[in-house]
C-alpha cells in the first residue's frame, strides 16, 4: 500500500455527506450524531479523514444542521480547514454531493481530486482512504469506488461489472432485478473523483428511480457511458465499509470499534480478563498494567493510572483514577481518585467527589461533592455529601451528612484524624474539629471543638420492662 504522504502531489479535498435524517434509526437525534464508544458517528469518520493530507473538508449538513455543525466544531481537532454547507432539502446523495461542491473554498478552476464519503461509515481507516486515492491517481481514473464483498449484501447498492470485469454502474437495492440482487460486491459509498468530471456528471442525474432521489451512485454509470475510466477498488477488510442505517447496524459497528479499542489497549499493556464484557470509550486514557475486570465500563474523559484494578461491574464516567488503586462494583461520575485508594464494593461516587491518596471508601457508601482526605476511611453504609473529611479521619457505619434543610444545601467539615461514631447524623452546616469524636447515634448540630466528644441520645434503660409488659403466649407469636 502506498503511504499517506504519496498523496500530497495533487490537492485532495473531502466532501462528507451528513444531511440525511436517518429515518431508519427512528430517533430524534440526527443519525450521524448517534454515538459509538462515546463518540458521535461522524467524528469517527472525521478523525480518520484528518489523518490524510487534505486541502480542506466540506461537510454537507441538513437534518439537524445546527447540532451537527456544533458537535463537529467542538469535538474535531484538526488544522485542516473545515467548511459546512447546507443541503436544504434531502433529495438524495447525488444532490448532497452537488451541494458539497458549492463549498466556497473550492477553487473553481482547480484540478483536484475529491474524496466523497458519507457520515455513516464509522469503521473506516485512514490507510484505506489513502490507498483509494492512490489507486485512483495511478489509474488516472475519473472515479474510483471502494467496494466490499459481503455475505449478506442486503440494503447496499450492488456493483455491476461488465464482461471484462470493469465497473459498469451501481444499482440500488430497491431498483435491482433478481440477478442484480444476487451480486455480493457492494458500494461502500466511499469514492474518489476528479472534481472536473464529477460536477458535470452530477448535473446529468435524474430522480427516475424507486426512491425518487438523485443517486450519487448513478454518477458511476454516467461517467462510464461517457467513456471515462472508473475503477472499483476492493476493501481488504469489508467490515471497514459497514454503513450504519439502523440501530442493529449501529450496535454491530460499535462492537467492532470496541474490539479495536480493547486490542489497542491490550497491546499497550492493559490487562482485560474478558475483553468481550469490557467497554472502553474512544476518549479514555489508560496506563500500562491497569487491570480491567469483567463488566467494566469506562466512559467519557476517564483516565486510569498504572497498576490500578477496576471492576468487576464498575462504571466510571469522566473520572480520573490514580495509580495502584482498587475499585470494585462502583459507579463514579466526575470524580477524582488518588493513588493507593480502595473503593467498594457497592459504592456510588457522584459528581464533585475527590478522594485523596490512601483513602478507603467501602461498602454501600454514597458521596457527592465531597473531599475525602488522605488516608481517611468511610468503610460502610454512609452518605457523605457537600462535605470535607480531614486526612486520617474515620467515619463510622451509618453516618449521614444531613446536608439539605429542605431548601438549601449546607457543608459539613470533619477535621483531621476525627472519629465519627456509628450512626452519627451531622446536621449541616456543622464542623467537627481535628481529633474530635462523636458518640454512636449522635445528632450533631453544633460545631464540635478539636479534641472534644459529642455524645447524643443514649438509650434509657428500663429494668424488668419485658416481664412487666409480656402478654399471653399467643401475643408472643411471631407476627
Ligand atoms: C448509500 C448508497 C449505497 C451504498 C450505501 C453504503 C446511494 C444512493 N446509495 O445508501 O449504494 O451501498 O450508502 O453505506 O448513495 N445524505 C445526504 N443528503 C441526502 C441523502 C443522504 O446528505 O439527501 C447523506 C446521509 O446523511 C448519509 C449518506 O448521505 O450519511 C448516505 O445516505 P443513506 O441514506 O445512508 O444511503 P444508503 O441507503 O445507506
Ligand atoms: Mg447509509
């Protein structure tokens, strides 16, 4: 395969078709914004495109134009100029390509090649696109179409070749006859065109077909009929050309991407007990010797430091984890976790939680907007919200920070090395000083000075109460 840099000798521009509604998704979200491994579909296409030495990228938007444009502008990192043009009415891929060529950045007399692709093929690789453009140029073709052999070609346009094996035309599924339906070589919707030849060919399209649309695919037949060279280039890996039109295809494409991501991280030294049940978003960052146990989901801007062990059955969203940390059976969002921390099982860490090095958060604990100091322990059954727990402090089982008075939230502060007795209710705003203690069951609504003990509600003993109140044996039956 020719290298990517081979392409630099003639300007190459890309037109990405992304104006369609995606009716088959049955969704209010524009199709190209549906996510795979946390990243919108069109971004997967664009991420690969920007690896090529392109002069510019034109994106044809229409359905949900505003949100598609905004998403790309916010999430695409590239130096390549990107332009958006609007296709007002979705009259087919041929019409969309024509609209794409009206992009103001096109130099009208320029002799360049145009890569035309759709926003719904998220599994593409940059090397495949580079090879397509190279093959196009070597053959000095008017058009080169990337094709794939599929066991089940249902739904795709079929590549019709002539007696000499040259691509003659493309026929869409609804327009195909029985013989054509039997063709297993399909159109990937990824093409390279000589722009000077594409524009006039597009003007010759008509919507006389089963769907009443201007088909970009018809350009192939038009170019052939006018004596131009059209090349059909086989994709080495047919999965790369998978088009996503419905939710089943979305799930299938996501599964392929997920496997790619997992293979990448395993090569980087990440251990996965069961890659099939390990879900790592495209935006996640992992250090070598991280271990991911079954049922682990790492989403958004999550990062995990070296040798940390995550899972089983743990979901981390936008969460930063330090080194040598162990997290099991936990859900965490927008949380920062330091080195050598142990968390779980069955913990819910909500946004704004920060857990410093060496701390422990144990079974059935919920935290929110909480700073847990170095070496502090919240081992069991607690709610810690809008709170700061000092280094070395120990929070007993059943402790609650009562942070909400029915109207506003208030903060609780627990000092360094403080000991909070089991079942303490800390009625915020309240502060427990450094080294202070609270007794079991205390309801603390006043600040506790450093070194003090806050005792509350001791049970009153009533000697002989049971005998005095015992009724007949019948009343004693268990209820
Ligand atoms: C298209 C091809 C088919 C190919 C398949 C590969 C045509 C006529 N058919 O079919 O041969 O096998 O892709 O995945 O080209 N779009 C617009 N404006 C429109 C219509 C569509 O921008 O007016 C965009 C869509 O947003 C989408 C892309 O073009 O990203 C392709 O449209 P889609 O409806 O998915 O075409 P397919 O039926 O998949
Ligand atoms: Mg499609």
